[in-house]
C-alpha cells in the first residue's frame, strides 16, 4: 500500500511539473535509450508472472503489478514477419533495431534477400540503431541471459542471412568467403570503438575447439578455425577486460570495455542460477553494471534481453518462464531508479508471444502454477473427471504425460499441452510495449513492431 501511494504521488508530481514520461527532454543534450526485450513474453506470460510474483510475497497475486506495468504509456505490437504469420526472434528483433520488417530467421538484412543467401544478404544490409549509436559517438551495451550470438542480441550488431550462423563451422563452406559468422561480427564490429559492454552467455562461440573452457576443463570451445576471438578483442585495447564468472564480474575495474560470457551456451535460468558452480550475476546486476558503465558520456543505447523466458516456454515449463519474467521485471526496476526520465527512454516489450494459456475458473488467489480449484479448495476437473492446471500450452512436450509424478508447482513440471510436439511453439498475437521517459508518449494504440524503432531513434538523436 505504501509503495503504491508513493507511486501515485510521484505520478502526480511528474504530471504537474513536466518530467513524466513523454515530457520535454532535459537541456543537457544527453539522450539515452534502454530497450528491454522479454523474449517470448506475451500478455499471458505477463499476467501469470504478475500473479506468481505476488504469491511469492504471500499475497493472492492478482492485484499486484510488475515494475514495467506501472509505466504510463502502453501499446499493443504486431509481431508478424514479412514471410511468417507467427514470427521468430531474428525477424522481430530486426524490426525493432532497424525499423524494417524482415524475414524469419534473418538478422538485420532486408527481405529482398532470401534466408541463407550470402551474396544477396551482403547487398541488403540494414543499419541497426546500435550501429548508428556507435557511429555518432554514443556508448553502447548488450546484456542477455541467452548466448550473446543468439538471434535477439545478434540482430543488434550482426548481419546474417541465417540466424544459425553463430560461429565459423555453422556457416556453409560456399558462404565462408563472403559472410562472417556472428561471433566474428561482434569482435570485428566496424563502428566507433565497438560495443562497450557485452554481458551474457555463449563463450564457446568465441573460443577454439583446442582450448579448454575456463570454467569447465572437460569442455572446449566450438570454433574450428583455431581463432580465439576473445584474445583478439583484448589485444585491441589494454583497458579491455574479459570475465567468465561472478568473481571476475565483481572485481572489474571502473573503466574500460567489458565482455562477460558466463556460460558455454546460454546462462542459467534464474531458478537455477544460485546453483551455478562458478556463479553468475543476475539480470538486474548486469543491468545495473551496464547503466553505471555507460553513464557519463554523450549518451548511450543499451539492450537488455531476458532470453530464457522463451526457452522455458519452449520446454513447456511455466515455472522457469515466470521466474525469469520476474527477474526481468527486477532489472527494469533497477533501470528506472538509475535513470532520469528527462534524458532517458525506457521501452519494455517482447519480440513475440508463446502459447501459454490461463484458464479454468480457479478461485482468486489459487496458486497460479497449481491445479485449478474453487474457493473451498476443491479441485476442478475436465469432462473425464481429471483435475487440470490453470496454466497450459496449446502445444509442446507436456502433451505426453507418461509417468509424470511431479507436482505442478515443481520447477521441473511441464504444463499440459494440447498437441504433442518436441518443443512448444511461438504464438502470433500482439505483444505489449511499455514506455517511460523521453518520447514515451509516442507509444500507444496498436503499432507495427518496426515503428518502435522510430520512437527510440527520435529519443536518441532528436529525429525520427
């Protein structure tokens, strides 16, 4: 109650004195944009995570809000790709960072080039907002709980006719002469001094197959070309630092560019992070670090992705999807407290949705991860007399229940799915976008996904 009262007072103050989201920017000329992407965070995920977060605090859950749900500006975003009714992350993130709809599976290349066509891709490159920020002398950052070469973060800095070309061996032999793999494109970034802060997973994409992983000597890098891209990047500037664990992250000096890659592949889900042997920073910690490191110059563009919401949904595992969404909301709250809405635009959105459903008439306060039950605690059943969970998926591995003994509130439980599939799929409905700060008032109504690019660009450079 106290927190809501304070937020009400703040909103009234902002409205009266002109510092609310969408108000005139400050006069110091500094402009910052932070784009938060909850990968796969559709409306049902937001609703379920809101209830889950409240219930974790001992509340019924329905009455609460995630941090970004209290932003004053909101829109529904159409996510289709130019060739797909239900999109993928490569095409959708390309729309966000370039202002152009794209093909599914293609990173920051115009749709005139077919997926996998290296030569045509080279002729249809789309400039990204991160590239433009570096060209204009601004600082830049990329934070993700997924591999930093995965589709969503990669679209910000790489141009690839196939999102799967993350390292040299993944690029077809006949394309290796004309197309760089995605990891190389990050290290050989041609604009400004390169991305200033990179935090996420995916070490193996940068290290040779002959080199033992620094965290697990039983593993090696994945590169077949013998190159150690991290060493090459470090050699470019004595002030650069590379870290791979929480201890190294905590000991970083206050200046210099940073690459932190905390896993061979994706980082741990938030539910599993405390058990990681070498330790990993939380998404909120990485966000705090990035903002602190990027603040103080002429402005910055920062992308923060909660990539593993998507992966948990694909596994039909709502527990981890919701836990990662709550951690994402915590990161947004950190950004809001660290920034001035007179000089910074924060946009929170998703690249696409998932087939998660919330159904069945459970009573208020019923555990969102549990079996649906009435106010007396009696389980609700389907036509066959079988209890069902409130959360389910339209498709996915949860359709095959064979010998399932876990409770639905268990972190490893796979929610029931209607159609059996090895992995649950994306969904095609509109996703929300929440905005706060400079130019935020331009986010409203129903928008095409690529239109958010113009909102961010205008906030950053003062021109659409």
